[in-house]
């Protein structure tokens, strides 16, 4: 299978379902976001704007009015005192809610806005505001990274639709927030509005399991390249819900060290080589009776064309076995998709 870049979701997605990975990251099709995922985006936007406003305040200590321009909700202006008022949080959450709801394929009711507000208050109030961006020294908000892996195994050379593509595997992604703890230490904060659950194994994410979590290790490695001036980098992931979806706020802070960098590279190498060798990705459940297929998978619930007899998943699966890998890629790659191009969220 073709691999030119890796982000945390693609790493995990392969273990969740090989066919979903193939259709998403090789053929270039996106899944529609469910309502809960969109609510998570709304909450994240509030946290992002608060962090950006706090950074503006840090850089302009004499400013009486704080202002930013956000790509989703536009210009935000607020007085220094009002930044810390609940009324402003509600205004910001409403702007985020209305912005993402506008073009959403999902249906919305007033209770859904309340759930967004509940998520905001949970992150802001936990442990007397420990993870409130307004109480942090903001170093960077939403940093993007695109880092080539300088290892021999990371080189690639593919022929795609008659065109030669070569280069180095890269890790790419976006981090929620980087805060400054002291002159030697930064802390990465990642807010999670979903369940504290590994969806591939259906196991709860515990501290021990997070020690080997690909996303946290990927972020840690990225930070070591982006900000080498900081010898200490803490990875904090804040889950709002337990594995069953009930509110149970729990942050986990992982003090990885430089010795964990080769550990991550070995994990990445093994995963990439496993994906590269696979030219016949399997379906999670060939019968599509599994709830992950029926309820969660866009490619199981939709077809390429209205006249097709099979859904997208089964159509690609059958094509791989009758026409082969190369012909399937040539036939079903989404128009305009470039396998080497990254666009958030991936």
C-alpha cells in the first residue's frame, strides 16, 4: 500500500479497519463528521480562541482590547477583564456552534448547544482551571508540523498512475496547544471530547496504555524537532468522557524523555512497513453487521454512485481482488486527490 506521510489518526485508523484506511488515505475520500465529532470541533474552537486571545494579551500587555481573527468564526474582540467572564465564554461558544452548524449535514437541537457548553465548562473548570488556556503561559496555538523522517527505511519510490513519486516519509499534523512551563519545559495539551477508548481494540485507554500511544509519541517526536531548545516536553491529553461515553474528566500527563524518540521511530517503522506490504486490505467485517460498520463507517453507509449495487467499502474490496491494486487505485482515486498532500484534518 502507498504511504507518503503519517499522522496519528492514519496510524490508528489502519488498526481500526484496513479498508477504511485505504479508501481514506490512499484513494482520498473523506468521511462525513458525525454530530458528536462536530460538537468536539466546536469545543476545540473555543479553547483555541481563548488561547490565541491570551497569547495576544501576553504580547500586548498594555492593550485594553484583545483581538484575533479566527479562520472559522472571524474577528473576535474582547476587553481584558471580560476575557475571564462566563458571559464571554457563552458568546464564544455560540459563535463556534453557529459557524460549524451552518454547513453541517447533521440535525441540531437546543440541547446540542448545551452539550457544547458542558464540554467547555468541563475543560475550563477542571481542578480549579488547571487546563484553562487563560491561566497558562501560551507558547503556540494550533502549531502545524510536517517533518521528514531521516532514516533509510523512510525513503519511498512509487509509480502512481504512470508518474514517479519519491521522497521521504513525513509525519504531519496539528497540535491543540503548546504552553510554556519554564525556560526548559513546554507542555503540549490535547483536549479529547470523545471516549477514553481505543476503538480498534475497544479497550480503555489507561496510563500504561498511553505510555505506548502512537499519537502522544508522534507529538513528542514532532516537538523535539520543532522546539529543540526545550529539553523537557510534557504530553498532556485530557479526556472528558470514560470508555462508555459518560462524563469523567481525566487528564494524563506523560513526561517522555529523549530515550523515547528511538522507541517511537521503531514503532513507526514497523507500522509503515506493515502497511506497505499490504496490497489487499481487509474489511473490518465482510458481513457489515458490526456496529462499527453499520453505525460509524461512512464508506459502509454510502455508494460511489447511486446505481451501484454495493457500498463503497465492498466495491473497492471486490475491485482489488478482480482488477488488482494498481487498476483499483487508478479507477477509484478521488478527482484532485494527491497522496503526498496533507490537508488538515488529514
